[in-house]
C-alpha cells in the first residue's frame, strides 16, 4: 500500500510517512463509534464537562499544536496559534449554549400537546481539508458533539499529523473512547468512510471533490453538508474609507497565504477611488514579511504544496500572457520552499483563468467598475456563492446591495470571517447546508415531531 508522506512546504523536506487504513480498519472505527454513541447521547451535562476539559487542553497546548500545523501546511505560526484559540472558543460557545439551541419547541396545533425535539443522528463521517486543519474539524465537531453525535474524521493527507493531534487532544483531556476518532488515509479511505455505517457525512474541500462526496453519500441515502470553494468579491465603492478598505484587502486576500475558501478573491473598485485604493493596497501588501513560518515575525509562509505553487504560477502566467498588468509580485519567491510573492494585478479579462477559477494563493486581481450595479453584476457572474465584502460609508446602500449579492455571507466594512455565533456556508457551487450557530447544530439532528391527542376526540385522517 502506498505510504502517505507529509512534506514541510517551507523546506521541502519530508516530515513523516503514514500507512493508510484499509476498509476493515475504517469500518472498525465506525463500529467503535457506534458502541460509544448510546452512552454519549444520554447526558448533556456530562458532554458539557468533557468539552470544557478539551477546551483547557487546547489552551494549554496551543503552541505545540500550532507548530504541527505550521510544519505541515506552512501557515505563519501566529496564525496557527490563533486557529487553535478559535477552536477553543467554538467548543466553549457550544458547551455554553447548546442546551438552549436544542431545547424542545412547543407548537400550537389541534392536538392536546405538540412539540419538536432534536435528537442526534449517531456517527457522523467527516472529511476535512488542510488549510485550517484544526478549525475546519472542530468548528463542525463542536456543535455535532454537543448535540450528542460521535465523529469519525478523515483529515487531509497534507495535514495528517494535525488530524492525529485532534484525536490525541480528545484522549488526553479524558474524553471517553470512540467519541472522536481519526482515519489515517487518502481518497480511498474517505470512500470507505462514506460507505461505512456512518449516519451522515460532512465535507469541506474543493467543488469537484464535493460533487463526488455528495454523489456517494446520496447513493447510500446519507444526509450530507458540503462546504466547498469560493471566489468572494471584494467591492470598494467610491465613498469607502480607502485606508480601511486597503487594510481589509491585505487581510482578506493574504491571510493563510490566500488559501481560504472565504478569502477575498476578486476585487471590484469604483473608478473614482481606484488609483488611491490600488496605491494603498500595494503599499500595505509590500510590507508583509514573507519567510520562515515558524518565526513569530512572519506574516506569510509558503503555499501548502508544490501543486498549489504550480497552480498559482500557472494562473498568473496565463493572466500575464492575456494582457493583465502585474502591479506587485507575480513570481515564485526564492528557490527553496513553495513561496510565492504577494501579487496584485489589473486589466483582468473574462477569458483569463483568474476571472473564473478559485485562486487558492496570494494573488489579487483588480477590476475597475463604473458603479455599484456593475460591481454587483460582476460579483454574481461566477459559479461560486460563499462570501462577499462591501466597503462604503453609506450603510443604507450597503444593505440594499447585500440583499442583491448571491452568497451565503456578506460582510460590510470588514472581511468575511467565520464566527461560532453566525451561520457559515454557501450557495451555487460553494455547496449547501450550514456550519456554526444554531443552524449548524441542527444539520445533524433528527427534528422529531411529537403530538398527543385525547382518546375521546374523533379525527379525520388525511395524509
């Protein structure tokens, strides 16, 4: 069986190799989870105290956990530490609020008593990506576990150790056996997981892989949630505060080396302020410190893999050949590690790859627009619909625009970020279903309707 090798993208050196689990091993994990489920779902207060222990473990070990993620996928260490802290917040949020999210809902009907109750489904199979190896896994796990489900997760082959560290965190913090288990493997193992006796499937990753997961889950009649790619518009209107918008543009585009599904990926800027905005954006982007991701001084590390670097280089070269103007960057940085310069370009045309594909890297294409109608038309003219950002002083106008944008999330005068308190997810080819908030919790429960009638009442039965 082919070994899974993890590579440090900053040094190109091999970190570890892993033997993928076979079909029987994956099915065994799921059976173990099934056995753990009845006891786990019984008592909310018990679950709550276990989750609080896990929160303490994450806070205590955040730097060590962060270093594992940084060495495997290259994000700046300060971002990795922030990621672990955010996981602790989400877990705490659901431990604090899950009981009110799940409390029975009383309905008014012709019956003596009617209510809805929210019950866990069982074992949830989770297939997770490399770009936020802790956050993606735990932002789904937090509501799922507090609802009383148990989890078997297959992490990305790029961040295999990070996935193993999550299971270890559960064990070390005293969590019962079988509540959260990690599958070591690649695509084949993910298929085994979907085909196993899991009750539902959640997937975060590319649109193409998501289609295959959705198809396989549907063939097995399993509920699934798909959180897929994005190509988020970043709209700067003529009345925006330019400094703030440029600051937001740097954060929204270059965080995690541009490898985020809700990164700002297409910039639409009003013609009257375009010159000033671009000038400020270039100035701020060129101040980013690129280098060793293990240094706390570094703002941006390498891309996560050689494939990622080749794809980004190809997209920029294609734009350059078709007439785009490179204002900053535009090439690989150094000859060791998968580093790419922060890149800003204009003169984007619809036949360029950069206009249609999801750019998973530090590249910002800018289009100058006549007015907000043109900005919205161009923002919506893409197969994705995850997030969008609008920068303007006119909040009434921003509200009208936000209702016309085709996406799951709109952020005004700030970048799009996930937050346990609000739903996260997309439309169109960005997937379906929601994570986070109460809505994320209700994705993996049985919404059961219960009605009590008097024996004496005469009923008409119509289906």
